């Protein structure tokens, strides 16, 4: 092995070893047959036999003629099917246009990197998704973070902003499960002439009359410049779309590098996206059942786990604060041994002292499963060595 290559191997090994010694080493782990209190499959669509059948039927009936896109959509990858699905998404999300990306990460990266330009200002909530952070880093705009959901801090920064101003937030935050004050943020953006960008990844399918997201539920679709909807969470398939004005769609086609230079999704994915949104329309009961299960979960927490600390979440993402990586790991391991797929979120992913169990409630979780999980947590918290 050449000396230079050996040096690289040594450096990487040392970094991994340090990560492991700090208790931060990540590993891929199959979930097995544990009861799911971990995934973002809020409505159970990813495991839906009905949706699977719809997609198979669509694959059979739609004559595409190829299994792969073979190129980006600006080259060989463009299909009439893609345009048809995007038009359906625009109707579903009550806006002018939609543009599909291969993932929510790609969409956020492309949107924030290309929209604000040099001389502009990009204001981001301090807890936005990593994909939005990475997109902001690629932008030539001046970026400032404001305190999480803090309207006063946001207004202070809006007053000082220069150029065209963009405000990027999530509607439902993935680590705390709390909800952004979107009405008030829209009011501030209107007052200061800023464009509001909302990541609806964890609201898609969960809020709105048939799962259109929190922006539609609040009637703000005309006041939000761009929304991101991902399809790998509650929608149960793959891909994402940015929805908004037709002008925005045309702009992204020309300037969003993750769209321009990525091989397009295969026809199967476009068909799956279409079928999943048909299911959202026809199975509103899944969304209603999800919120019923969430209400039951929160009732049991209040009744059985008094004195514990939880994030201020109104969403299916429920987080039990367990300060210290070891404490969070211990309780998560106890839950997994008892058959529940519950994961610990450790620092530095969250701030030191804010380590937690991130528990996702689903429409398919039974009341018995929820009761048994809460009972398990009662026991594990009593027996946790550092408590």
C-alpha cells in the first residue's frame, strides 16, 4: 500500500475509533419484528397492501416502455408521466405548480442554494433540517439563524436584513415535534417583504383536510412562496416535490443543481407517488385514527409518567428528554428488548442535556401497544442507573 494511502487509512481509522470511544459510532441496523414506534410511516402507507396493489396495477396498465429514467429530466429522463403527476400534485397541494425531486434532501439543497443570491439575506430557524442547512451553506446570500420559533428574534433580523429576504422554517420539527407559528411568521414576512419557505416533510399526510400539510390546514398557501413535501414519510413511497408559483418551478428547472444534474426518478416512482396521493384522498380515516392514537398516547403520558419531561409537541413525534447519552441509550435498549422499536437521539445531534427518546406514534399502533410501551417506560425509568 502506498504511504499516502496508508496515511489516509490511518486517519480514517483514528476518526472512527474516536467516534466509537465517544459512544457516537453510527451503524446500520435492521428493525426486525419490533413494534414500530420509530419510523416516519405515520399513516402506515409504507406497509399498506392496498397501496402496494394500486402501484402494481399502475405499473401493469401504464405503458412506459422502460424501467429506468436513463438520464436527467433535461436530457433523456423527461416523460409525459412526470408532467402529469406534477400537475396532479399542484391540484392536491392547492397551488400553481409542482416540481418533483429525487428526495427531500435534494429538494431542500437545490431550493436554498439557488434561490437567495449574493446580496440577499436568508434567515433560518436554528432547528431546521440538515438538508436546509447544507443548502444555505451553498448559497451566496448572507445567512443568519434566529432562535427556534422566536417571533421577536425573527423580526429583529428582518429589520436588519438587506436585499431580497427569505425565511426558511419547518412546519413540524423533526427532533422536537413542535409546530412553527406559521400564521405569525407569514404576517411578519408580509410586513417586511420577505418570502416564506416551509419544509412540510413531517406535516405532509398528517395535517390538512386530506393530508395537504399544515400550510393548507391554516389557509396560508397563497402567502407561502415555496413548500417542500416529501413522500418517504407519511406518504409511504419515495421522492419529494417543491410546490408554489409556476415561476418558481421554471426557475428551479434552470438553476437547482440537484434537479439539473441528477438522473430522474424511474417511471415506477412517479406512478407510486400518484397512487399514494390517491390513497391520501380516499383514506382520510387513517389520518383521523393517527390523531386519535396520539391523543391516547398523550393522555397516558400525563396519567402514568407524571414528572417526566417531554418536548412541547402536538405532532406524532413525541420526545422524552433523557439528559445524558448513557441514560437515553439505556431506556431505548430496554424498550427494544421488550419488543418496541424506540430509538435514542444523542448529542451532538441534539444539544448536550437534551438527549432523548424519539417516539413516533402511528395510525397502526394499537391502544394495547401504546399502553404496554408506557408501562415499559415506567419500569425502565425507575431502574435507570443514573436516575
